[in-house]
C-alpha cells in the first residue's frame, strides 16, 4: 500500500487471528487421541492443534469455538480454518463451518527514518501516549479505525487492527504525522 | 435430695415438677439444681461441654492465610496508588520525578508501578506530559552529596560541573542509541559515575561504581536492583568513547581500551563533532573498500575472505561495527542487509541500535501463494493430521506402560 506521495512502504502482515464455530460439541479427549500434531491441555480445557501448510495454531474448545492464530493473510486464515474443520470432520464430529471472522491483524512496517518520540507525543497529545519508563514505544490509538500503532524511535512501527484494510489505512494516516517528527541528521 | 443451690448458695430449694419430671429448683436464683436423673448443674454443664470450633477464640485471633495475603496485596496496591498520585501531581507541576525513584522508595518494581499508573491515568482521564532523560538529569545530579564540606577534597565536585559533563555524555549516548528504549535511571547512574571519574581521572579511576555511590551517599535501594543494567550501560558508554577516542589525532592510531578511556573523555567531549565526522568518514571509506574488493575477487571467495579479514584486522579493526568484524563472509552481510528497505537510514550510520544490529531472520515460508480461501482440500492432506488405528493402539499402549512405570 502506498501513501499519497511516491514512497513505497513495505507493510508485512505477521499475524492474523480468526475465530469460527463448529456448531457441535467436541470431545477434546478424542481429538487428543486421534489427532496428530495436537497438544491436549486438560487444565486449560482446550486442545492446541498445529497445521503445517498454512502455518497455523488453533485452540479448540469443547463448546465448538475455535481460535486460529499464525496466518499471514486473511485468505490464508480462512483456508487454514476450513482445513481444520475438515480435519475435525474426518475424526468423526458433525462439524459445520460457521461464523468465521477475522478478529485481529498484526503488521509491522519499517520506516526509512528515525523518529523523535517526545515531539511526536507532544504534537498529538491525547491520541498519542508515551511513557519511556514503561514501554519504549509511543502508542497512537485511532478510534474510528479501531487500530493501535506503536511507534519506535528507530522508525519501526507495529500496527494492530480488526482487518487488513484498517491496518493499511492506519499506516496511511500516521505516515505524515511521523514524517513531520523525523530525526534529520545535522 | 439437694439442700443448697450451687449457683447462688441459698438453701431454699424446692421440688417443682415440670411435665411429670421431678425437678429441684432454687427459689432465689431460679436455677434448676437437679432434674430427674440428671444431677449436673448449669455451671457444670456450660464448663464441661466441648467448645465448638466456631466459638473458639483461636479462629477470631488468627485470620486464614488467604486473608493475610489478600490484605497485604491491598495494602501494597494502596501504597502504589499513593505513589502514582504523587507521580502524576509532580508531572503536572513540571517537576520531573522518575518512576524508578518512586519505585525504589516504595520497594516496588517498575513494571507493577507502570501498570497501575497507566490504569490510574486512564480512569481519571489525566493528560500528563512526557519527560525525557535530560529533564531528570539536574535533580538527579544534585542528589549526590559531593559538596566540598561533605566529602574529601579529591572527591568533591560542584553539582553544576557534574551536570554539564553528564549532559554532554548523555547527548553522546543519545546519538549512539544507548538512551532510547532503555530505563533512564541506570543510564543516569552510569553517566554521572563516568562524568565524576573524568573530572579528576588520576585520583578517581580506581574507585568502582559501588564505591562511588557510597561516597556520594546514594541510597542503596536506588541503585542496588539496577546494578546489572548500570554495568551494561557503562560498558556501552565506554565502547562509544573508545570508538571516538581512536580518532584523536595526537594518539596517532594507538590503542584505546575501554578501561583506560576515561582520562580522554575531556578531549573526546570537547571535539566530539569533529571526531564523529572523522569516524563516519573512515567508516564509509571502509565500506567502499570492502565493496570494491568484493567485486574484484568474486571467483575465489573462501581464500580471499580469510585474507581480507586478516588484512582488515591489521589496519583499522575498531572502526568496523562489532557484527561486521565478526562476520567473515560478505554474502552473509548482504543477506541481512536485504531484509531492510534499500534506503534505510541504518546503512549509512556508524552507531546502530541493538535491534538493527541483531536483525531477526524473517520466517522463510513458502512463497506468497494466491489464496482465495475456497480451494479444494485433498483427503490425503487431512489424513496426515489424523492418527491411524494402529497408531492409536500404539499410543494407548505406550501411555499404559508409562503409567505402570510411574
């Protein structure tokens, strides 16, 4: 995604978290026994299943709710979720793939300049907050996009939002603000 | 037949039956002296009866363990809340108090204090300005008791001189990526210690950081927990000073070691801009030479690599960044460089932050597939995630064996 001027920024999506439901009760003990690549955690009441092809880890609860993490795009998340549902179907449960939703997308971006964080926080006072003794990054919450951007002084930023579109818009929105506060070498 | 009442001592005991049970009752106090076959008195019965657990004083005096833990936790939280109030009021009045100071006064770590402080400001909707390390510097230096009346002549240092020298050191540290992302207090300790040493190196070089804190009467809880961080910052600061110190022309390229660089600090700080320019110029020269030799000796890579690294180490090894000095293969360096965008600022800088020096290798997955989400999922693929009947039987057998052994 490119911002308004002719700078090409590489936004790398590192994690997509999604949820879906199987609409049936799942016997975790059976899954733990008959599935391979599974870790049964009885103390937490869930089974962790790892898929290889879209590299995905899924937490499976007995109520039929499943959370998938580790995908690198929304489509990959859906593919992985469907593969997982198919796997559970084969084990023997009456699975119906429903209510698939991407819940969180995490992306990182490396800006080509360093940033003066204290100046950035001063210019964007209530939206940006920076407490150097708690966390090294300044955090900028964009309410209408429901996204958070964490800005580091080295120029790296991490963006989390509900979907890929909001993440891209967040980067577009914050780029000019960061450009103003860059650390130009004397 | 009883003749006197054990309760009040009167002898006025009459026989008064209750519901066809013979009872002897004292007229004066009304207590039943004896009743049918029972011959105990009230006081006998109350004292002789076993005391139930809930009525014992043991329970009242000693609260249960969870209650004690809960109370101490609430007390600690109240203390921390008080600290947060003090911190926010000081910040709002532009008095730069560090979170670490409040932390050591309460005996609490920065992380807990930080969490409570964040929730506190969110709940009360307080907007507080950020303070930088330079704001904390002056009050920090004035805290050390190094006046001429308080310590010996050789250790004494007027606070203003200490502030000036320390601020110069911290500006240098900020350029070298030592300040950002780190806790400010350990760095302040390290910088003040180096500044104090450099203001009279001949006498003060032999005093360690701990001795310096004792001389300056810094309270032990303030630096004790962060002692390791202070040592790390000292090492980083000394390395930066060495890198610049090597550029001093009157040393003529002699060795500058971290433990002997402190006497040179005065000269380094006075000319730090010029030294930085020289160092950067030399570094860029180095890069150019390397890229040229990499182009010309493409064929016999292994031999020339070892030769090159040897020749480099003989001329100017100190100018190379530590990761490059250790990395023999230029192809390796190019691999790490590729992960950054081509015009990234770190390609041109001499001092780099640790996150850029130790770049994490990115997950090399299968190349970007065009995933629509509606592809066919083959049966064989799913089979690989399900155990076959034999595997299940074997798994159950192994589990049984393990249980037997345990």
